[in-house]
C-alpha cells in the first residue's frame, strides 16, 4: 500500500473507525470489557471511543479526578515514587537534546505539576508554562509552579485544544505531552493544537506506557480493564510504530526515542515540520505479530498469576 494511503488509514484508526477495516480481537479469558480492535492494514490497537473530547474531559474531571483524591490512598498520582521516577527519566531524556539556552516550554495536561519539578532539577533555563483541564488540579498545580517560577509563567485551565486559542499559548520552543495521549479520545485534534503552538522546528516530548510488542513487564489483566468499559477513558494502546505514525500524520518528524531499550515507558522527541511539505514516514505493525503477541502475553500472565 502506498504511503499516502497508509497515512489515511492511520487517520481512520485514530478516529476510532472500525467498520470493514479492523479485526475484533477475542481474549481467551475476560481481559477487556471494551471491544478491542486491530487495524487490518496498520496493526493499530484501539477501543473505539463513542464520545467527543469535551465529554471525555467531563468524565475525567468529575469521576476520576476530583477533590476526593487522596494521594496517600490513591496509587494513580504523581506523588507515587514510580510516577516521579518516570517523570525524571523523561526530563533527563529531553535535556540531552536541548541547547544550552533559555527554553520557552509548555507542558500540556500537566496534572499535578510534578514534571515541572523534575525539569527544574535538570535544567534551570527552562521557563515552564502549563495547561490543566481539571479545576481542582489546576488550582493546586498553579500554586506549586508559583513556588518555583514565581510570576514568570503562563497557565491555562481548560482543554489542550482550547489553550492556543487564547493567543498566549503559542511560539513555544518545546512542548510536552506525557502519559496523556492514550486517554484523549480525539488525539489528532490534540496533536494539531500542540503543533500550532510550537515555533517552526520546535520540539514535542511525548511519553506513553507502551506495552505493545515489548517484553511482558506487566500482567495483561492489569493493563486492559475487565471491570469497566474503558473505551472512552483509555481508547488507544500504542506500540512504537503506531505512536510514531500518529505523530507523523500530524506534522511531526521523529528525531529521538528510547526504542533501543524496548521499555514499558516509551519516550519520543518529535520535531515540528511544515504540514504542506511533510511526507509522513509510516511503519506498520503486522496484524499476525500483534495477535501472536497478545496471545502469548495472556498465556504468560495467567501462568505467572498462580505464583503470586
């Protein structure tokens, strides 16, 4: 298939289109409550979201993130040492590719703001700005960032797509989107917004938990959700290729990655390109390899479960 046609297929994947173009994968055990699809032509793995970005953000704000969150009881928080360590790793990885000069930086969907602290540890020349949609987290994060940067930063309480409409969130040297894109039901819109906020040739740091076609470092039943429908809160399951393909069709060119480690946490640095002249570099995952991987992952997960 020609590359321009593959780019069209990638776009259909990340719009959640399944009809006549995907295989519905069936696990042996009850692994996922949401249907899991594999694109026949690209190997992209996804649930098919049924709502838009605004509706998804409403779910995250009111049902997942709320004033009820207690970091001492909730493991899914930036205060967890595992989360802190991977933020620090991403900061170190990015810093290798930054010139020794002042960097105008924006972290999109900053959550609790821990990434700002880790960046500040490795590079004092980064001028940190951020967005966060959840009002409660935004207020806490803004106070946290103020302690480091005082008044010299921009903040936006709202969606990523709306941030650069303010005419303030643009012309950045570097942006980041860390462990967030897999939860965005309209990822192309998100990446297009970030693309528009960067200077020409600016860099995007993107990180995801990538356990597709990498070693089995987490049991499969702790990755997909069997207890609730996750199609609208975690629609996408990235491999190195599928995430790179998504970035490429949104006007970015991959300049660095930690692929050589084949780690759970995938870190990519991509450079903003001119969308009119950029030709996306597409590398597909073979559907037979994806199916074999999922089958073996499930088998090994349940074999090991009896020992724990």
